[in-house]
C-alpha cells in the first residue's frame, strides 16, 4: 500500500529553497499547475451547489462581515516544513470586507478539543477597563445545524479531496519523480 505524501525529502526541499531558488520556484509552479485541474471541480462544486444549499438552509451566513460565507479558493502549497511538504489549503473568498472566514468556520465547526469556556478571555481598554463576556452557547446551534444537514467537520472540502486522493497522490509523485531526476543531476 502506498502512503500519501513525500517522506524524507524535507532536506532536499530546504536545500532547493536555499541554494537553487529557480528549481524550487519550478516545483511550486508544477504543483500549482498540475493539481489545479483536480482541485477546480471541488472549488466549483462548493461555490455552486453547496453555496446555494447553504443559502436556503443557513441564510444568516451570508452577509458582508468578516464571518460571512463568500465561497472558497483552494490552492496547493509547497512548504519546507517536515510534516507538510505539499498540502492543500482552502480559504474563504473575498467579498464585502475583504477576506471572509465563513468557509473556514463552516468547514471546521464542531471540532471540540476541550470543553468550552464559561467566560471569554478578557481584554482591556483605555476608557472603561477590563472586559469579558459570558458564553451562552452561541456556536452550538450553528454546529448542530451544520452537522445535521452536511455531516461531521471536514464536510465541504476535505471529503471531496479524499475522494480524489489517488489522483492527487499520483500527480504529486509524478512531479517528485521528475524533479528527483533533475536534483540527482544537479547535486549528484
């Protein structure tokens, strides 16, 4: 069975980034161009049918504020970190007040790593003093509704990426193989 990702190539990527910036730029360009035909249908489905479904089921998500839903933009990224050499990133669109985080909120809503706080973290101000507010379960109804209608967290992008995982892995491995030949010629 083949594992996803590139293991053991972190040092090569770091060397590329440090010593051969043109080849690292080419890696980024290849990853972006070769994975975009696989990622564009995911983006189109979320921005099309999912957005229209959300408009009818959760009208409160559509506004000009920072937490509003403005669709998603999916990109493939290259990193020199050990655990994320190549990763896919989905971010909310730009409408209204610029970058909106409604997609991120809806995609990840319901992940609870710890019990919720009873009172928020406080903040000071120059006029009145120290402020905080009591949590009254503001996010629970949002989480419950999303889970009922769309399933568990990772409900929009992640499940669609997993369906196309073999295709994504194959393209990434082909890019890595083509660059390994060039890397061996340059460094070996």
